[in-house]
């Protein structure tokens, strides 16, 4: 063991002598060691900064995505406002087409006027019980005119017109009812003849409305 120790010490001395005899190797060794130490120090020093930068980059990307979505929503809202401005002059007409109240009295007057102006003799105009909300139950004993054919989401005022006259007058009344600005759906038109040969017409229909609190 003593011989091995002395042999190793001898080789180490020869190595030092070789390094001392070649200054370039010594300088290169110190440069390499210094670079390794510098790289290690840089990695340790910059690691928190790199982690912070990576987090900031992620946050910036997320903020960009949020900003893009907000911009798209602003564009959508802007288009909606432009569309609203375009139809604003027609809003009174829309209220007439689909009023916010049943306006059953106005409806009854118009129905009577149309039938009379068609030349028919009005026998009766019946307005059924007016619903106040969707799914309003019909009280027991209340006659149901016909199953509702009004579009979903619209409340209906059901009516029956009974009148007598000639076929051309009946046809004119039906056409005038269909051409009313207010949403009206005619469920049925039945024509009969009385003992004197006079045509009796019965019209079942519905007029729509949507209360403001249900919009």
C-alpha cells in the first residue's frame, strides 16, 4: 500500500510539473473552470427571473385572448345597436302588429268594422276569456273555441264572429281579417244556410299579444 501511495504521489507531482511547464494548459484549465462556475451561477441567478418571465408571458397571452373576446362582443353589441337604430322608426308599427296588451276592445271594434264594411250583417262578436300569462288554466265550464294555433311565445285573444250575407261579402271579410297589421290567425271559417237561404258565416280566430313583463 505504501508503494501505491508513493506511486500516485509521484504521478501527481509529474502532472503538476507538466502543467507548470505549460502555462497555456494552466490558463485554459482556469478558464474552463471559471466558465463552468459562471454558467452555474448564471443558471442559479436567472432561474427565478426566467420563471417570472414565463409566467408574465402566459398572463400576457391570456389577457390578449380576453381582450380579443371583449372586442368581438363590442362589435356584436355595436351591430345590435345599429340594427336597433335602423328599426327604431318602425317600432310603433311593431307595437301595432304585436301589442303589449290584449287591447280586446280595439280588436272587437276592428272586427265589427271589417265585417260591416264587407257588407255583412253582424250577429255577434264573442271575445273569450283573456289569458294573463302563458299556461293560464281555463275555468271549468268555460267553452273552448278551438285549439290555439298562435305561434309559441305569444298570448292569444280568441274570438268568434257570427254574421250573415253573401259569399262575396264573406270572402272580402276573411281577406281583410288576414290582411290586418295585428297578428291574427284564423282557425276556422264555416258557412251555413238558414231557412231563408241566407248564408251564415262563423269565423274562429286568435289575435296575438305579448305583455312587456313576459318579454
